[in-house]
């Protein structure tokens, strides 16, 4: 029983170091503040929006920022500030849910491949390489054209096309950890394979998983914006940062109505930078050796 307690407490140390070091890393703090401000604004859109979502006003088309419309209006007279807030909800929903699903897929498959090895590992590796063989954007476009363009379908498509990085990270960590003494002790105690994988080894891999999850959110935000810009993402009737940015396809908008495309572009950029800062901060806090290199 003494050995079992030791094997269950050791894996939790990386998470404890996160809470001790989070207040000491300015990169992590700055990134967190940026993400929280943007996400909180999107979630509180009902309270912060100054105009009704999607309300068309043909008497106030393409107006520059003013006291009435803080970020101006678009070609249909819709308030850009309100559109930006409500669009953030959809963009963040797609990014966060997709990244979580992709992380779950990558963790489960990577843990199984890394721990069992041999034929299981070879089969899963070949499958991940097969998915990676397709250019990412082309693969997404193919799947979207098959399942149709909708918010939930886009979540599924992104989850099925972004799990490979987490899979490889978790697989590598499991291959190195499965021979550690605390794993041998767990086997000696007769613990099941599933318990060893998910209760003994997996907590030790929390650090790279958190970093991969953070990077995945930023990647999917950019991917959703790219697809929506091409008209193949979320339907244009649904406000997203990508759909707002799609107005920049018009030369007239680019030249004369900068506020229509600059604001969503800046929000996407700031959010992506914030997420990457958080990922770098988490890596430094959870893996101090990498920060010294």
C-alpha cells in the first residue's frame, strides 16, 4: 500500500509547480490577461453589445467609428462592435471545443500506442502518418464539403484533423515513462493496464498536453478564420471573426472602409498571440529545464 501511494503522488508534482510558478512568469500572466479579456467580452456580449445582433440599418451603411457605432458599421449598417462580440462566441466555441476533442483523441491513442508498443504502436503511427500526408487545409476543405458547413460539423472536422501532434507527444512520453520504477511497482501490485495508463503514467504527461492544447486553440482560431474568409467555414449568416474578416476580399473595403476588416484582424491576432504566450509560459513553468536552454 505504501508503494501505491508513492506512485499516485509523484505524477501530480507538475501540476503543483504550475500553481507555484504562474505568478512568477510575466509571459504567462500577460497571455492569460489577453485571453481572459477577449473571452470574457465575448461571453458577456449580451451585456456589452450596444446594438442588437445582426440588426440591419441601410441608413447607416459603412459608417466610420463614432459615438453611436464605436467600431463603425459594415455594408449592411450592422454595428461592428456588437458583431465582433457575438462573433467571438462562435469562434471561441469552435476553437475550444475542437481543441479539447482533438486533445482527447490524441491522448487516448498516444497513450495506448506508447504503452502497448509493437503492432498497436505501428498501426496507430501509420494511421497518423496517413492523415498527416494530406495537406492540412485541403483535408479540411474535403471533409467540410462532405459533411457540410455548420458550426458543429466544423468542430468535428477540426477535431479529426488536429489530433496528430498531441498523439505524437503523448506517445513519446509514454514510451520513456513506461519503464520507470513507479510503473514497474504498479505492475507488481497487479494494477490493470488501463489503470496504469490513465492513473499512473498520464498525470506525468500533463505538462506537454496543456501546452499542446493551448497551441491547438490558437491554430483552430486561425484555421476557422481562413476557412470563413474563403467562404467554406461557418455559414455567413452566423457571425464569426472569420466571417467579419471576409469583407476584406473587396478592394473597395480594403481601400476605403478599414474599420470593417482591421478590428476583427486585430482581435484574431491578439488572441492568437495571447494563447501562444500562455503556451510558452506553461512550458517554462512546467518544464524549467527548457526555459534555461
